[in-house]
């Protein structure tokens, strides 16, 4: 008999390890059954975990940290068990903004991987505060935007109006003139292009290569109270991530994700993110983005959590030292390591902090 584990997800490319694990039976091979439940928003998904409706969930990497800092509502403390994906974000603009950007001489094709050129073009084309949608206030999308645009001289928050919009609704909001830009996980940037609602300006990996995008989140108490099923889930998702790295798996993976119960969008649109071959404008211009999304940086990194904690603390007026300590405590690297060491021949993937487009290291400040 297998242990049934309800797991929440949102319809995004980076739910792929969960979906693949179920479709190929990697979960059952570990003695568990993942019962995937699609959520409608990040706040509802977080609450499903906090109040025990599901065992675990695909989460935005800053969500456990924000909860530890008392941000975004009440609920049980959360912990990160594994990294499901790095990067996978994309920045798109409305057709009106695209016209203004082109009018200032910026080429979407030539500048697609250039964070300096794309950011300066977006700032120059702004007509008042930039209205940019992210899927959740406490998200890597928001952190990348703040870092990218303020590093290029945009005075935030006065000149930056960041709004929360569910990913499937972003294309419609662009088309309605309610937004200037979006920062969102695929396939929802590509769907804006597909519907003629906007153009793609920059992949998130051009701002920070290797940014931790989604994690496997659970109630913190479960990590110690009942760790063995969680270890089985970690191994399950490791196997799914390894399978996803094989280029020969891509066609099958796209077919899985395209199903109605999962992303419910055309497989060929999903393929753009998994292959890195993007159609970036309704005119059909295309560009290739190497390493657009990665499913193999599995271990939660305390330095990443500390950086997120300090960024949130600085922006919201919290004590940075306290925030750093609380953020690091959400990272259950120990449980993740113990789970994978049970796999014969397992070799850890090292995940360095990396540097941003402007040369800054994504690491926390030293102890004061």
C-alpha cells in the first residue's frame, strides 16, 4: 500500500516535476501517491498547506520566508524541502509599450538577452509609474524586478507600481491597457504573444542566472514529525527532474503538461519554455534562450533564503539580522540531503549564488 500525499500546484511550467512524477509513476516507485490539486492563486495554495488541506505544494521561493517574517497573512510556519526549478520567468510588455520602446530605437530581437539595454528601454518609454504585474507580492518575480530596475536608476517605489495578477489573467490585462508590463512564469508570457496581447522583452535568467524560482513547501512541523514520506517525495521529484533534463523527454513532457487537468494550453506553446526557443512578438520574431529554466538545482540554499529575507526586510522596514535568521531556518537542507543520499550513486548538484546582470552577487550582507 502506498501513502497518499495531496500536493497543490499552479498551472505553470515549473510544476513539471510534480506532473511528470505522477504521469510516469516515479511517486509509486517510492511508495507514495501524489494527489495533485490545482490551486487558483498563490495565496489559496499557501493556505491549503498552512491549514492542512494538502501535505505539500509547489511554492514561490520567497513564500516560506515571507511567512516566517509574518508577512502575507497568518498560518503555520513553512519550510522549503527542495528546489523544483530555477528561473523560468519572463518579462513581457503591452503592445502600446512595445510601440514606444521600438520608437526609441530598441530592437526586441537584438536586445532580448541584454538586461541593461532592455531595462533602459523600458524606463525611457515609461509614461508615469511603470505598471507591472507579478503573480504574488512575495515572489522572485518581484525581487528580480526591484533589483533590475532600481540598479538601472528607476526610483522605486515612486516610479514602480507592482500589482498582483494571477498568471492566466495577465495577457487579458495587457490587452485591456491595465498594465505596461508583466513578469510571469511560462507559459503565460508566451500566451500573451500567442493572443496578440504583447511582446516579450527579457527572460528572467538575464537578470539573475540560476534564481531559485519554485520550491517544494510544507508545514515546518511535518519535517520533524513525519519525515520519511517527505524524503520519498524529495527522491520522487529528483527522479522527475533528472528525466526532464533529457532532451528526448521534451515532447512527452509537453504532452503531459498540456493536459486539461494541468496547464490546459497548447503543447507547442509549452515547448517554447522547455526548449528555450521563444516567439517573442506577434510578428513572429524568435530568439533562443539557453538555460531558460532548470529542474536540477535541487538543494535549498540557506544563502538564497537569507538574501530573500534581507531584501524583504529592507523594503518593509524589518530588522535585517532577525529576518536573515528566520529566513535561513525555513531551508531544510538537512532533510533534502538525507533523502537523496539514499539513492545509489547520487552526486549533489552545487548551486552557487551567482551574479546579477550588473555584477552584484546575490548573497546576504555580512553579520553586523
